[in-house]
């Protein structure tokens, strides 16, 4: 229906022709929203292959209506048509991809006609059988506006892409030969309030169902199941329309709807123990199974509690995404998401930025995740005009926005997992947000209200921010944040609990800084955790011209306006392989603190769960020498309650011996103790033995590298080059002119080792601001183009000394370097050592990206074994998940395939690494004391130039970086940069590496 107020106060549109997809109404004809539930009433899924045809404009669709039978193809429903060869996806973050002139949309409005011809099953109840009732047609998600016709009669229109709409088929449904026609418009007035940071993907992307509603069927049901932690009693009331009886067999309960009963001795629901009680609502026409989770959400003394216990949210923001299906996420994938979350110590999800498929919330109830359910609302693009005309503040949009709140709340109100309703995302401030908040509070006063975009928090129950720096979060933790102008609102906000609804932007390599955030969350009671942005990279599976597969991001479909790879910012790669960021997050948020003190032979174990004790975990210790487990055993840890901790003794030498050697003990090697906590028994989400937490500490330093008693002979370099013009020093030959290494243990050295300070910039290095990012500084100061001047090559008895200055063109600063090579012989074994002495000069205006030597070996060395941090990559501020051990993989396995290529794969704290070829030959590199290793078949320049991993074509040379230090990673792609302790500044540095043959 066209309302007079469709024209906003500032933004005036030509009112000439407002169509149903442009008017501000949420639609016409849909029934009032209600709870999602299944019942014993008949349903028929209409998912499957439908007829489809796409038109460039709505007018073309209109015109073609007469020409039935023309141009139909098959399209699966649910799906997005752009992922099936009709049109193309487009990715934007904030900016609207069309002129902003609400509520008008472009004439070029891809319009997809969907058609399904179907018969009712023979036994489908219908008025003609006297069975009574009616049949509804439900759409769970259609983007962005649609019109439904059944057998030529219009049932209605709807907007609100991620919301359900039900239409009464009335007298139009036939037993046979029904023609269901759904016209879907990509753009509508709804698009103005659906400006989420994601691909624009139109279509019927969630299920379509036919539902029989028997006479006397339940219209709606609202379960109120609370839990009083003081008495241990549950309370239950089930409101239903019409009323009936509720039974909970397990509790021996029968009650009338509308009646409140106290239920002694129930087990409450929590994300840690998602206890559900099966119940049934029976009324005249229908039986509805219900799942009850007893729990009470509150804010007590400025802290969010559930069942009286404060929560610490270890959360992620989850967009619905699948690399082949976009937001048409199959059920198995939703389940995989939940299992992956549980297995990575995640306990909360924000359904950014719209209500998810309802089945996802069933899974959250069942497996246990705290949920912030978010309304399908974002008007972020208005920020470019200083929020003028923002639908969130224009009364003309009130009905549409309330409809969005109501459809979410009504659909999802029976999920115990949902503890907060979120009004939407990045929609500025305004009266409609206030109205949504009022509506929700009135309908469901028992959950909290969340919205981040209004700093006054006037309409919310929690203070929520995104990407606030550590410093600011700490101030908030102390309730000492910068005050609001209005003292009343300030006092109110200061008393609220705090969460970061988005933090730690997981774009590309990173995020760094997680540990420091977690420390704050665990220190200040007001800080109740947060939600990493985001769960999964939105990379769409594609192939390049050469047929090579890759994951596409913004611009890959030729879109003129796009935000590039800003959509690839998840903890999972698009195919749901966990990225190093997820493994780091799992470690940082682990719910059990394990702090090993190897010297004291004790371990401090802390229970960081909110609800459960540690009885479900089995603890074990192991002792490792040079990365080999030499003894292991079980560890008795008391079943500590939440927040409790205890110091537990590790076994004495006696018991260690009794535990037996599982590998040959090397009495001299470096010794570590590891303590692990694993699931004692299988759970719904992981098998017994699944690792939940671990800790490690070093008990003894590395052994002397030399075999005692062996005769070591320093190798002398000849004072003049040999006949072939090379200087030979032990297993190395050198170029006498510049001192470059030519061969090493017989392997041709294609790129002689020399100082390298540059890395292929990460998304976080590049940050959002091309001017101020650390990458911009590196480029401005030519740190990516360092020049190497050789100042001298001298053979000084036992060593070859090369002096050099490494500095950027145009720069008044640099690094003076002394490379000192020495060789030695022990029996038959030869060894070449390099020590590097670096002295900065001038004033360095920026941090260094990395510091180390880079070299390239022309040999098919493909297998890497190392003793050090692993198994995955780590950088100074992302190294919690790396444990010291012996690891092995291929050169391919050494790469982390970020959707947008960038620095990756560095293994830290490497004591030694052995590189081997297919013929067994190879090289061993020993650090003095340890180094970080990257190994690739392409150069840093090629890595930086690549746009997709498929651009990286392996060459013949194995490029190695042996780094003494790296600049941290941070999370500046959205949020704070590298924290001060992890900045790499040019300072006097010495380090060394030794090259031998593999053992
Ligand atoms: C936030 C926004 C998210 C996403 C993120 C950056 O501002 O709420 O939707 O855009 O930034 O990736």
C-alpha cells in the first residue's frame, strides 16, 4: 500500500510511479508472523527444480507475461539465480550499488520469474474432503521483494529478505496442476534497509513449503521457560492461540496453556549444557512438539547473567555463506558450522546481520550456543550523506522496520539459545530503532536488547561496540570510559554490561591482538567477551580463463562498484577449512587455563567455563625431548567448578620413568612438558579425546650442538679464489666479487642469502587507509625496494666476511650488515655457518616488515621437517596456537592459501629445519638460537603481485626466508593495528644460522 509519507523529509523522489516493490510497505497479503514450529499437520516441501526466466527490468517481466511458454529454463529452489548463470553477483560493503533516492530503485532491476507446476498429494486434506482447515504457502527467505500468484490469483507481495512470509492459498489451491508463480525483484525499497556488507544475491534462497493448517490448529505458541538459580526450580508457561494442553513427559507435567507452573529440580539450559526437555502442545486440531530449555537471562549489577551466572561470550559473527550456494546454505553445512564452532571453543554467535535460516537456531538450541539474533536491517550507505534521510529515523519507514523486528521475534521466540535481540546493524540512530526496541520489549521482556550503532544505548540493555581498541575496552572495563554529553544517559550506560559485537577482523593473515583482548575480557567483570568478525570468508568458487579454480571476491565478476576482498575476512576459508586465525582463536579462548611450571613441576589449572565443572575432561601430561614424546601419563585434576583453579603436581622423575619411554630418550636434548585437557567421553559435537585446551613449558634448554669428544676442525678459506673463480669454504662456494653464496652442500644457490626486510603485505598491513597504513609507510619509504651495496669481501683466516649497506632509494637511513661465514668439519660432516650483524643508521621512519636473510635454492626440495613452532603458521602476535614440537609437511603444505595472496606460512621458533628432495638429498638449517621459516616456490614480489592463489605458479627455485623477527600482524584492516610490543623497530641485531646435511 502506498503511504503518503513515502517521501522522506530531505530526499525527494519523483512520486510519478511507485510500484509495490518500491513502496515502503513491508508487503501485502502475508499473514501475521508467528513462531516457527513443526507439527503433525501435513506439510509439503516445494523445493526442487522450478521454471525460471530472468528479465533485465520489471517492465520486461511484465510484458513477457503474455508470452507464456517463452524462454523458461530450470533453476533449483532454493538458490540465487546469479550463482546459476543468470546475471552476476556483486559485492559491496557500505555504498549502495544504485543511486540513493529512496524508495525508488533503478529501472535496471533484474527480475526473475519463478514458476512451479505441482499437484497436491492424493491424501492432502482439503475442504472438498470435508477435512476443513486451510493451506498456507510459506517462504522462508526471498531477496529482496516478491509477488506470489497461485493459478493466476495474487496471494500477496513481500519484502524482508531474510524473514518468513506466509500466505493463505484460500480457494485458489487445486488438487492438480497448480501453477505457482513467484516474481522476484533484485531491488526494492527493502534494499535500502538491507545494505549489509555482503554479496547482493537475489532469489528464493530459502525453502518454500505448503502447510496444511487443520481446523483448530495452533496459530502461534510462545514458550516461557525460566530458571531460578536460587531455588533450582524452573517456571513454565506456554501461551498458545488457541489454547490447549501441554505435556512434558520427562517431568511428569501436564498444564493448560496460559497456566504458570513451578517445576522443581529441572536442569537449566545453557550453551555448556544445552538441556532440552521434549514437550507437546495438544489442541483440537494439532499436536506441536516443543523443546523446552529452562533459562533466565538478566542484567544483574551491571553484568549479563543467565541462570544467575555471568557469561563470557567467545563468539563469532556468522553470515550465512556457502562458496557455491551463497546464502542458500544446505542444512548439512549449517550443522557443520555449529560443530566447527563447538570444536573450536566458540560458545556464541551473532547472526550478522539478519535472522538465519530457522534450522540454524534449532542446532544452536541442541548443541549449545548463546545467540544474538539480529534483525534484517542495515542502512549503512546513508553514512555517506551524514545519515540524512536515514530510514532508521524517518517515520515513513516505521511500519517496515517494526515488521522486520516482529517477524524475527515472532519466528524465533521459542529458542532458548537466543538471549538477545539485536535491532540491526549500522543503521545510525533514530526513532524507528526506538520504536523497534519498544515493540520488542513489550512482546518479549525476558531477553536483552542489543544495538551497536547508537552509542547512547538509550534503547538497549548492553553497551556494545565494534573494533574498539584495547585501551578503550580497558577503560570501559573499569567503567571509566569517556562520558556521554547527557549525564543521565551516561550514568545509565556506565551501569550496563559491555560486549564487543565485532572485534578482531579476521581478514587474511591474522587477526593479531586476540590474546590481549581476551586478557581484558577475563580481567574485568563488565567486559563479557565479544564476537570475532567474522566466521567465514565470502569467496565464491570460480575458475579463471585457464580453468584454474579460485575463490572470487568483489570485482571478479566485472562489477564496476565493489569492495574487493573485504568480504574475505573470516576464520574459515570459503570451503570451511579452518584458517590459522580460527586455531589461534580456539587457543586464546580455551575454557581451561593450563599454566605449566616446568621448573616447579606443577601445573595451574583454571576452570574458565561459565557453568560446568571439569569432570568431563581428561587431563594428560607428556614430556618431550627434542620434540619427541619420551614419556606420558594421565593427570589427576580435581573437578574444579567455574572460576576455580588448583595447582596440580606433575609426576616426579620416578613416575616419569615408570610411564615408560614412548620414544628413544635423548638425555641431552631440549625438554618440554605439555599438559592437555581432552573430552573424557564423546559429546554430541566431538568424540572422546578431542582436545579442548593445552599448555606447554620448557624444562631444559637445548643441548650443545656438538657431539662430545668429536674433533671439530675449522675450515680455512683460501686467501685467493680457486681457478674457477670461486672461494670455497667448507660445503660452500662463494662469488669473490660480492661474496654471494653460489653452492651449498652441492646444491646450486639461485638467490644468495642476504638481508631481507620486506614481506608481501597482509590485508592488515594495508589497513583501510591507503595513506596511513603501515604498508603505505613501507611503500612511501621504499622499504619494498631496498638496495644492497657490497662494501667489501674479505677472507679473514677462518671466515669470509662480507660487509654491506642495505638501504632504500631516496632514504637517509639504512642498515649496515656484516655477514660472517665460517666452515667446519666434524668427521666427514661439513657445516657452514652464517652470522649476521645488523646496525641501523639514520632515523628509521617506520617499523620493519621483517628482519632476516632470504635465499633461493635451485633444487626440488619438497619435504620440510622442523623442530619448533607448529604445525601451522605463527607471527609475533598470533603465536598462541603454535606449540613446540617436531612437524613435517610439503612445501605446498607450508603455504596458507589466503583468498587474497599475502605474507603467510611463517613457522616460528624453529630450532632446525630439514629440507629434502625426492632423491633424499637436502639441507639442514639450524638456528642460533631459533628462527622463523617461510619456504615457497615463488618470490615475495610474485606473492605480492598475485590477486588469487592460482596466480602463483611454482618455479624451480625454493625461496626461503630465515627471519630473526617479524612485525606483528594486528587487525588494522578494521580495528587497531599492531600493539607496541609487537612492532619491529630497526635496532642492533645479531643472529646466525648453520647449514649442514640432514641427519
Ligand atoms: C563492520 C560491519 C560488518 C563488516 C565489518 C568489516 O562495520 O558491521 O558488517 O562490514 O565492519 O568487515
